[in-house]
C-alpha cells in the first residue's frame, strides 16, 4: 500500500485467547505500522490478558452482542483509510493480507479472501457458502467467489456507509458484499486457504440453518427484490392456473383454491414492487453521501 494510506486491522473475538496468542505476534511482525484493533465480544477467558501483552487497541463489549456488532464497533473506532477484517480463530492467515492489500492497491473498494477447495470450513458450511454464492451471482450477474468470507479489505469511508444495514450476527459478509455491488462499488477476490480453526466454533448448525432462508431473503431484498418476488409470484400464478385447468376439466368450476393462488401471485408481485422502491431509496441516500465526500 502507498505510505500515505493508513491501515487498520479489526479482529472480532469471543473466547479466542488461545488463537490470539499466535495470531497477534504474527500480525505485529507483518504489519508493524498498522493499527490493530481487537474487539472482545464479551469473552470469559483470558482474552484481556493476551491483548494486554500485545501492542493492540483493545475494545470490549460488556456482554456478547454478536460478530457483526463487534465488526461495527471496530469499524467505528478504526483510524485507517483501509480496514482489514479477519477472524480471531486462526483460520485467516496474516500472511495472506499482503496479497489482498496488493489487489486493493489496484483501485478496488473491497477485496475478499475467497476460500479454495481443501479449506477446513466444514462440509455443511462449504455447501451453504456455495449455495449463497451462486444465488448472489445470479442476483448481481457477476461471479461471486465467496459470499460469506469474513476475511476482507475495505475502503473505510465506503464501508461505514452501510453500518446501519449490518446485522449483529454472523451474516455481515453477505450484507456488505451485496451492498457494495448494489451501490456500484468495485469488488475483487484473492484465493486463500484456511486451516482448521483453533478452539471451538460458535456456529450452531441447527440454529444457523434457520438463518439460511433469512439470508436468502436478505440477499434478494438488498439487491434486487423483483428477482426474488417475481419468480415466487410466477409459481403461485402457474400453480393457480394449473389447478384451475384441472378443476375446470374435472368438475367444470372455478374453485376457491385457484382464486387464492391467483391473489397470492398478485400480492407477492406488488410486495416486490414496493420492496424495489424501498431498496432504491436506501441506495439513493448512499449515492448522495458518496458524492458529497468526493
């Protein structure tokens, strides 16, 4: 990065003292001039003591608020023009940051570390990430290599424009990626490999499986609501049409079920139109803010 560009590294952490003992010294060696911020999300281990032994800015939540909340706390406190977000569990390798910053230097607004095959993310998580990425790629009509990776470099001023949209939980990467695409900001990917994490994961398959559908809905409503609601409306309409044809041929009448399906198709279509307008209003304000900053 150019010498005039200040770099901040934000690391959300909850009970990750064992991995921080390894990660923080490596970061200090590789990025000696960078501001390193550890946001302790209500840890009950000795994270405070570990951070006290390193030259880092230590911020603490009094109780667990979520990974996304820690990201927002770190982004607000960061002084750098570019912010590197990485996990504290040892899966994100500090040695990969130089390649990501090199790509960022080319003028991109966000560079994401895209996990390659062989990375230790867990089978169910890898499958979910693949589904998310394919859906998002269809939404934006561009290839998204890794939608849910939390290892990324962002232009701080542009990232902060979307803080109010970011959830407090684990789906902030999805939200920020789609927001950058929707706002017309440039996004690039750098391949990375993630080793097995140190310590126990905070992800719960059953609980986070419920978030699967919520994230899909969020992707649709953030970027292009009609791409989500129009197919659903079409399914209702075609089902109603098919059922009407069946009942007309079998009993010569138009049933209440067919009417209900047709109404569902109309209402879903109208909801999509309203969502499209609300989405446009969100990004209109962001475009105005970006223009004022320039």
